[in-house]
C-alpha cells in the first residue's frame, strides 16, 4: 500500500529543493552533473534511431533537421537538463539532511557537556557532603537523620546512574562510544560487581549463587565497560526479583568464546515484549504507577557494549518464573 503521507512529504521536499539555488549550482552540487550525464544518452539514442530508420547519416545537418521536423526530439533533447534538475534537487535534499544531522550532533555534543558539567559536578559535591554528614564528620547526628541521609544517598545514586546512562547513549548515537580491549580475568570484574550489590541483595534477602568455574580462560574485553554490563544485568536481576528470590551467575566455555549468564527467578518478561527490551527507553511497565525505577536505557547500552566487543547478547524468560540474560565474549588468544 502506498504511504500517501510519506509520498506527499517527499514531493513537498522536492518542490522546496527546486526553489533553492544549490540545485542549479554545478560547482557546489555534484548530483547536478551526475543527472546531466545520465540524461545525455537519451537524445543521442532517440535521434540516432530516427536517423537510422530514415536512412540518414549521423551528421550535424541531419541532426538539426530531425530536431526541427520532429518536435518530440526537442523533448528528448531536454532530458539532460531535466535529469540534471531532478538529481540536483536530490543533492540539495541530501545536503540539507546532512547539515541538519550535523546541527543535531552539535546539539547533542553541547547537551553532553552540559549534562556532565552542570549536573554531574554539583551532584558529586552533594553526594560528598551527604556522606560527610552521615559519617558524623560535621557533628553528631541522630539515627533518624542517618536514615534520611541514607535515603538521600540512594536517590543521588539513582540520579547519577541516570545521568551516566544519558551520557552513554548520546555517545553511542554520535559514534563516540569506544571500547579498549584487553585480556581480562572476568572473575575479578564479576566479584567487584557482586560486592557492589551486597547490601541490596541482603536487603531483599536474595541468595546469590556464583557458578563461574575456576580457571575460566581470559576474555577479550574492556574492564570498565564489561563491569558496566555486569552491573546492568545484575542490577536488573536484583530489581526485578522479589524478596527471598535467587540469582545465579554462571559461565561456560564454548569453542572460541565464553558465555556468561545471569539468571533470576523474578517477575519474568512477557513473550511479546522480549524483542523490545533492548530498545532504548523501553520498559515493560512504563506507566506512571510502575513500581520499578529506571528509564529503560540500561539494556540498550549493554547491547551496544557487547556488540562493540563483537559479542552477542540474548535473553530467555518466562513470565512469573524468571529471566536468564546471557552474553558471549571472545576468548583471549594466548
Ligand atoms: P530499566 O531497568 O532502567 O527499566 P533496562 O533497559 O535495563 O531499563 O531494562 C528494560 C526493561 O526490560 C525493564 O524496564 C524491564 O521491563 C525489563 N527487564 C530487564 N531485565 C529484567 C529482568 N531481569 N527481569 C524482568 N524484566 C527485566
């Protein structure tokens, strides 16, 4: 079925381009020359055919007489110009799109530096002072005050995670997100991540099983970024697993790769939503009343990180039974 709206917008864009000087500027718009060259064979062939069937030689005089006796040839003769204009307009549209993209990239860059300087720096300062007061370094505090400061700290952590994710997604989109691959002992990264979640796990009384075999081969990975992958996946597992649940982290060698899995017996993901959870800003429950925090960027960033490692990430899940997120990384060749 023809998408009429799309068709109308293309026509509008084309007409707008016809009014722009760039469409007819042979020095600035290479598409114009391209169009003229494309149109060139048409009058040559049509006049050639007419002369051939009229048993006339391909001479300038015969060409001229053919053009003035058969007006359709004038139409064919105009084809290089027509093609030039059509292609020239396409060039203008393309140049404008390119310019708009550059402007958006510039805006994104500005946003990025604004976010990192104007939001992150004061947040770090606030976090520092809250910790300072909580530890009693600014004078004695009551149990109630400590409790409130702990809540404040948790909220600050959530906010800095969100800012970090926004910065990462902007970098990914502008192609500035890079990984530095080294031979890495993943056990090291994994145990740091587990330590980070120790308190959250205890709070929900979730038992964590480490099923990573000893002496696992090293993998080719960026320490910081793979740490981020573990943090995202384990963080989600903790978040979406109810109290007294279980989470396990496992790994297995499979030829030239090592597969890691984080399995939980939490709420699970509906079958028809599984394909969407790696999309940015997607959340299975995105209503205002949702009980889980976050903004739906973690898995999109995680997928990008794994893809930058030339790895693979996938998920198996059953609603109400739990989820298993797995990713594969290449072994480090000795
Ligand atoms: P966020 O956690 O910030 O919402 P993510 O990109 O990490 O964003 O995850 C996207 C969505 O995928 C989540 O909102 C949730 O609906 C679903 N999801 C991710 N991990 C799990 C999990 N372990 N169990 C159930 N649902 C999950």
